[in-house]
C-alpha cells in the first residue's frame, strides 16, 4: 500500500503563488510516476503535471510556464509550485502515484481557491 498526504492549499489572490506538497509513504518501490491532478466543481479530474522517477516532467498546456513539479527523493515528497495563479485554477488538487502494473493511489485532495 501507498499513502499520500497533500498539504499547502488555501485561498490566494489572482497573480499569487502557492506550493503544494505530497508526502508519500508505504511500499514506494513500485511507484514509477507521480502527478498532480485537479477537479473543479462539475468538471472531470484532469492532469496538471507529472514527474517520473528519472525526473522527466509533463504539464497541461494551461499551466505551462506557471507551475513547476519537482520531487525530493530522500523525503519521498513531490511538490507543485504554482505561480501567477488565475481564478480558473480554482479546484481540489489531488496527488497521484502510479505503480508498475497500472495500480494508482490517490491523496485526499487539497482545496486551492484563487479569488480577490
């Protein structure tokens, strides 16, 4: 089993920044990809950014140039630095870990609200 705990969400004004953290624990040897997804009310859950074990990253077009995903291997933590936030970035953000074989693990989610 893998446990994921997100933190760092909150209320921020447009143009502001937030950093989300996802602490992973458990049987991490099988995890080969970690990512951040988000889900706004009434919408589907979409990929925001992902990072492989080797450090390769992938971003949704809507966040390229504004968001940065990174990982700290010693602490098993993945970060999402979000800059130049827009109201349309408002959503619940979920951390996901994908294991070899296709199994997925999810965190409980953290609310990000961008509003003046």
